[in-house]
C-alpha cells in the first residue's frame, strides 16, 4: 500500500459565537486519502463537511479554533498555522470552492485569473504561465485560445471547468471539490464528473468530493465518509456502505434519496440535525434514529472497525453494549 | 371507448401553447434597425392534467418548463394555443376574470426561504389568501380554516406552529407553510415549481409524500423539476422538454424504463444511481442546450443527437407513438425512433407544430 497523500487525525473545529458560546462544528474527524483515490464526504447541510475541508486548506476565519493534525506528505501543516499551511496551499492541496463558477472576477480574463496562483506561488511567470494556462484549459476541455475571454463569455459549465483548471494551476496532489456540480444541469454535471474522474486517472490526483448528493458519490468515488453532527458516522468502500450500511443514518440517508429505477418507497428522516453549540448526551443521531436501544441516549458510541477499511460510530456494532441491554 | 368515457374529464388541458419573449434591443438597436429577436420559450406544447394525477415536466434549465408553468397560470402572456381549465377556455380571460379561478389553481415555489414574508407569522401567511380573495368570514371561521390547512400540510398539531415566524422554522417546515397557504383556498390544481430542490435530502421525501397524498385525495398536480429520479418516483406521467418542446411524454415508468427519444435516453443514462454497482455507461452529450433565440432547423435536437440522420435537419417531428413503446399513451417526437404519418404541420411561424393528440 502506498503512503497516504493526506492524513487527517482527530480534527476538531470550534467557532466562537456571541455571548462566549462555542459551536463544535467538527468533532474528531480522522481519515486518510491515498494517491489517485476519490473519496466522497457526504451529509446534510450543517454537518461539518465544508468546515472539514476548509480546515485542511487553513482557510477558516479568525473566529475558528482548530485542533488535531493534518499531514500532507508526512508534514503536519496545522502545526504553526498559516506559516506551515501556506507553502502547501494550492501547490499540494487545492480546492474548487462552492459556487466557484460564479466567483470569477468579471473584469479580468479567465486566463489571467488562472495564472494568478502560479505567479503567487512562483511556479511559473510571464510567458511560461501563459503557456501553462492554455495547457490547463485544454486539459479541462476548453480551447486554449479562449484564455483571453472574460467570465461572462463562458457558459456555466465552462466556468466550472475553468474553476477546475484554476485549482490545478500549481499541479496539486490533492483536490478538494466542494459541491462542484450542485448548481449544474444533469447533463453538464455528467460532463464535469467525467472530467474529475479523468483528471484523477491521468494526473494521479487524489480527490475529496463534498456533496449532499449520494448518487453522485456512488457514481464517482471509491470510498465515502458520511458525516453527521461534526463526526464521520460511517466510512468505507462505497459499495460496502451502500449494500451493508452499519450506521442507521447511512441506511436512512440512502432510503431518503429517490433512485431513478428504484422500486422501494422513499422515506424522509424525521426531525433535524442537533445544534452543535451545546453539549450532547448519548448518540447525536439518537433522536432521529429508527433503531435506538437503551445506551443510545446515555453514552456516546465508540468508533468501531466493522470490516476492512469500514468503520462506524454506532452502538449496534458494539457487542458488549448490545448484549448488556438485551 | 366506454372505459375512456368513464375517466374523469381533465382539469387542465393545454394545447399547442406558444410563449415567446421579445429580446430588448435598446434604443441603439432599434435605431440601427437590428433585427427583432425573440426567445422561443414554449413552442407548441400540448398536455393535460386530470384530477388525482401528477404530471412532471422535466428538462434542463432553459428548456421552457417554468415558462410553461407560468403560462398555464397566466402569469405571462402567450402568443398562441389554448388553455382550458375544467373545460373552460381561460387563455383569453382578463386578469380580473382570472381572479376567481386563481383560488382553484395555486402555485408552490422553489424557495421557501424567499416565498414567505419574514414579518408574517404562520397564521398571517396562511390566512392572507383568504383575505385577498374576500372569503375571510369571521375570525373563528378563518382560524378553523388556517388550522385545517396546516393539518393537511402535515404541520400538526397546528398550535405548535401557528404563531411562529419563518425564521423559527426549518426549510421543510417553511415549504409546508407555503403549501398550507395554497391549500387554504381548497384548489383543484397545484402547480409546483421545483418544490424540493432547495431542501435537504432528508426532508425532501416528506414534502413529496405530502404532494402525493394530496394527489390521492383528488388534486391535480403539475410538478416542474429537473430531477428525473424524483419525477420517476412520484409522478404518474412524465413529459420531457427540450428547447420549448415536449419531446417525449408517457407514463412515468415507461418514460424512465423504456425511453424512446434520444434526448430522454441520454438524460436517463447520465442520472447517477444510488447503487455504485448499478452505474451504467453515461451517454454524455457534448455542449449545452442551444440558445432558444436561435432554434436549430428541423428537429431542434439534431445538432446534439447521436442518431440524427440527414432528414432530421429539415423535418420537425411531431409527437407519435414510437414502435418500441409498450404503453399506448407513450409518445415521442423523433422521426427515427417514432416515425409517424406526417412530419408535423406547419405552424404560424413557418415551423412545424406538434400534432394534436388523438381525440
């Protein structure tokens, strides 16, 4: 097994709220990403998906406190904050931001905006940067001659391709893509997903795809981490967690997602995710879960490895707990 | 024929409706005699919705599905065709004459964060339509009607919600309030424009099941959506739109499992499935939907069509029962997969019009 390109260890993020309160947005997230691997980070809004990847990029606002370790090529980039992250940002790990296709500066050409990180990080300047911009555009399926065009001259799908080209400007090893297809039509979504898969194949790029759309992850990713209330509730091979989910949330999330050819009834999950600005007792999913038993409302479940590379935080996998309450 | 006669008369019958928007030229354009351009948003669309039936109008952005919905509820002017509600032509009614009908045809919008007034309590929001339509009655009567609508929209017990403000509610609850504000008028037809696309996955199913139960109680529902999986699950019939036309229409199951139009086939092939082992090879069309200002000649799908023949550039196909269809009311507009007796009549603009459905 090759070394992971990215390793996140026990990551926590707190946001300061007014009145001295704190919101514990990410609560002990750990995972690894191997070269060329595509991992999905899924869950409802507010479960900590975006906060997790912003923490990896070192881009959280000043009101956030971060604990834990993020190793890029063996170096803990969180150690000294900005000082240790900035040399890696965009060069080793880069990001396609949510809504990136609408975030281009309207008065600058697409090409000059893609060249910006190259000049900032000193990977290429002047003519060399221009040549690289053309190559990148061709790589994402846009004619290099369009580098001198402005954002409004591109369609939504093309701006999203350009945003992907921008994220690849400094040849990163890891790409974090936050809802890259959410605002797009299904045909354009298919084009962008195909592009992302091709890039991981051709460039050996590793990718984390953040989305609320399980079928997109099922189509694109090898592995998935299902987040709930700031934790990874379940993580494993995509087809394992679909066919053998070991956390009721994963099962219920799949059951709430209509499938084109599925015959089963689509069921919503009752209630709403818990507030993260107060202490929680027991399992955070217990109030919405359909399989609770005695310990669920009392103790927080442990993370248990239920199979090779497959883990879940649920008392149902804890034989001691299940036997005791039987 | 007797079986057909027993079927309830459609609530809404839309026939060959054409909606176009002028493209503003500006003063410079007008002085310079630039040609007048129009957006061909809806180009001869025919469908019907019966009581207790849900029709899903699906397609990509810019295909004309929302324009069709807005035309049907008379929010935009249209150029040609007829719209009948319970057998009565409503297409030519003035806004004043439309007003009593608006009680019977209600609309639900995409974004419950935008559609509710933040200063209105749930009671105010649900009560307002009663006041607007002058059917308010006494305070007690209004209170009873508001509560009944909340219960029908799944907000039970109503006491828990009636005095709350939108910011105190979740997205799913807000959409239920918006639905309650429609139901309070006891409409017969609901037009729902992307009713769940702004909501979290976990609550979407609840809203869709609510619409489904209203349908079961006899309401006709026209749902606009870009999500084929949702349409496949909840609609009785699906009509697929492309550049202002319905290119395929039929029972939801048949359209999804046995698609006949090459556009529907491509669309269905790219919808990601839940099961990672079930992913089929996506048949990705290149480019994006062409601009509805410059509609391609012949079949409007031919420039992107994988099976287009040379005659497709000149023949504008009408909806016909395809050879491969299993359901009798499954139709597609494609001369390759659904060859019909005619190549479409010629419309007022010299372009083909889809044939009227067989009586």
